[in-house]
C-alpha cells in the first residue's frame, strides 16, 4: 500500500507559505514588471502556479477515475485558458492559488493507500503514483516561487538604477 511521506505532506501543506516572504513589501509595479529578457514577470509566475494547481486537481481526478491514464505535458503557450489566467489581477491569482492549494490538501488527506497507489503516465517521467506526481509538482512549484522572488528583486534593482538610488 502506498503512503504519503511526511516530507511530501508537509511541503504540500506549507511550501506555499513562502509566497508571503516572496511578495513581502513588493510594489505592484515590481510584481508585474517583465525583465529585459522578456521572460515572465513575477505576476505571470504566480498566475501560472494558480493555473497548474487547477490542472493538478483535474489530473488527480483523472488518475483516480481511469486505469493508468496518459497525461500530456502542460505548456502555457498551448493552453487556450492561459491568457485569461495571466490577465487576472495578482490578488485574484494569489486567491485562486491559495484556494486550489486548500482543495489539494483536502483531497490528498481524504485519499486511501489504494488511491495514492494509482498511477498516471507522464510523457517524460513515465508511470508516477500520486505521491510521485505530488513530488514532481512541488519541485515545479518551488522553481516558480524562486523565479517570482528573482523577478521582484530584478525589478527593484532596475527601479533603483532608474532613480539613481
């Protein structure tokens, strides 16, 4: 019987708490500023996390309802709903993100060992149990939280240079 490790459960429950640190004292202009490279802004990383949380909840339902479903790789540029998520105000994206995380915690807390053992097929990583999907997801989320922190810091530096501070 598959179980959910304390490590994964703890990260699912608390990793998103880092968003408070990441967004601390961030002026809205810093959150929405794109770097000169044209990469995503901090806001777009947050909206992406909100979107992929909603998709993860759907994917878990698919894994629970089908025998070893093949799940496609997510790419925002191929998602017809992505533009509407990216255009949300940051506060709305954060609210959706936190709501989806709460739903994810409730969902995994209600799962039996048999549910956790169910498998979904990832195109790059192959067969993954639900705890393995969560591990993959938490690593993905950590990357985007870090990128959010970096984008805000870059915007602060650019603003300071522009004002001569």
